[in-house]
């Protein structure tokens, strides 16, 4: 997410190059990072809907989501999903690929 590139977050220096390349094309690159990292206990979810609207037209949404899943991100909107949605997504997809 652009937060890491625009604000010199240490994650950028530690991230593998494949993550940095998609971040350069992220739809959120020029957005306020706080929009994607508001506290999840605040009243109303208008900020979350606004963040997800940006994600919905992003060309690197899947790469962003993959990054968040691989990094076990526990906060923020990544790839159009909030933390609970990412946990559900991960559980659903891991249970489908497990031998049954």
C-alpha cells in the first residue's frame, strides 16, 4: 500500500522487490493512508467504504491482497478487504485446498 512508499515506512526496505513493484501502481498511492488504517472500533464505516471504493478499481488489488495475506497484516484495508474479511478469505481458501 502506498503508505509504505510515501512515508518511508521501514517495511519498504524489508519487503521483497515483488511487493514494491505492485505498490508503485497501487490505486491508493496518492490517497491519505489514514483512510486505509482507521481504527476499526470507531462509529460508522464510511471510511472503510471509501477505502474499498478505491480498491475496487485498482489494477493491483490481487497483488495487494496477496501481500497482506502473506505478511499476515492485522490492520487496515488491503486488496479491498478488512482484517476480518482477510481472515475469512484465508480460511475459506485454505479449507478448499485441504484434502477432505
